[in-house]
C-alpha cells in the first residue's frame, strides 16, 4: 500500500482516535457505546501511524500531496 494520508489528515486521525479511546476507556460513555468507542478508536490511530487508509485506496483518494506528485511524475516518465 502506498502512502495516501497527508500530514493534516494524520493529525486529525490521531486526535479523533485518541478522543474516542479516552471516551471509551475513561468511562465517559459506558455500555455498548463505550465498547464501540474502544474498538473504533483504534482504526484512525492505525491509519495515522501507517500513513495509509484502505478506504482512500479503494476510492483512489489521497490527501498526501508529495506522494500524489511523485506518482504522477512516475507515470509521465515511464
């Protein structure tokens, strides 16, 4: 998988994932919703650390301008 998550997107994913984990594990929300926050909170963290989002790849999206520029240059040079 190529990198398709830009810097701002990564920071937003880190913030969102951390917030969900704090809400889930901190006892702010309990029951089923708390469990969902605990599970779903890891997804944005994993995609932020990996720098790649499978959903972005599925739809051909990218918020990473550096990789988008290099991939277009590679297509032109071939």
